[in-house]
C-alpha cells in the first residue's frame, strides 16, 4: 500500500506534501597541519571547497580543536565570502581567536554567522575562505578543522 498505510514492516514512502528536499552540505577546511604554515604579521587565505555551480546559504560555522595557536599577538580566523557580483569581500563571521577559544584538543566551538541573510547567500562564481590573521610572531602553528554548514538553494 502506498504512503506507509501497510501494516508493519513497510517501506516508507513520503506523502505528496513532504516530497520537497532540503540539501545540506558540510564543507571542511583544515587550518594548519601538513603543508600549510602561517607566518607572523601576515594574512593567509584557506579556501573552502564549495559547490561551484550551485546557489547556497551559509547557515553555520564551527572550529574543532586539535592544536591551539600561540604567539606574541592575536591569531584569528574569519570566514569571508568573495562576491563575484560585487567584486568585493563580504565578512560572514567576526574574527575568531584561535589562541584562547581552541585551548584543548577535542573542543568544538560555534563561530556565529554575523552577516545578513542576503550576504550569506553564495552564488556561482563566489568563493569562500577562512582568513587567518597573525598580528605578531607565531610560536605554535594551529592545527584545527573549520567547518561550514550550507543549505543548497538551487
């Protein structure tokens, strides 16, 4: 019988109003680790691999700790969208401190999306990156995973 009307056990079939699907993706980037070294008094771009031909909405971001950064100044990460339409950077989050918030291995901290809803929409041609800024020297390289939750719109 269709739509789950058969007695147990049965295979689930969605009813017509429930057939729309929302496609969520988790996008990852590694901040530090093998092959990547951050230098003092510099900004390093760490690009997030995104669905190139899709429009999607950036819903959430988080950073999971492995090794906290240490140095003589602030070491921060900020999620940035490059708008191909406006040819400009759009900050999606505030600068997030990688030295104190990621103090222990295994920590998982949310990085709130501070951009407006319209600025959090990425269209084909946009890029998404974490900008890691070191204000002073770096004595311990960070090794953390940065994730972005996105909802594919089209």
